[in-house]
C-alpha cells in the first residue's frame, strides 16, 4: 500500500517525515506560546488523519517551536470567537 501524499506544510503546524516510521509534528506559533487557534486545531486534525492512514508510521512526536512553552492552550481570540457575545458580557 502506498503512503498518502503529504499535506502541504502550514505555518502554524509543521509535519516532518525525514525518518522511516517516524513523524514529527511541531506547533509553530512561538510568538504566542504556541496557543491553539483554528489554524492549529484544523491542521493538527488533518495531520492526525493523514498519519493514521499511513501504515508505515509507527511513532508520532508532538513538539513545539520556541523555548517558552509547549502550548499556552486555547488562545483568547479563539475562545472569544466560539462564545456567544452574551456569555462575554457584551
């Protein structure tokens, strides 16, 4: 079975497959301590689906860019975009 074609790299998350049986997924938003936003969440989901379909992958390493934090969690902009204004007192 052939491995599926890699999804193109997106700036917010990268996928590296330079080693046999290993994929390295990197959160790439160090300027905001790798906070999770729509781009990160969507791209991670796409990469996980791609890697799940590839029988040659045996290990996935999830890492981060920068040196301040692995991930600050969900960013405040993403939080505000998903909540109705009445929950935010607006």
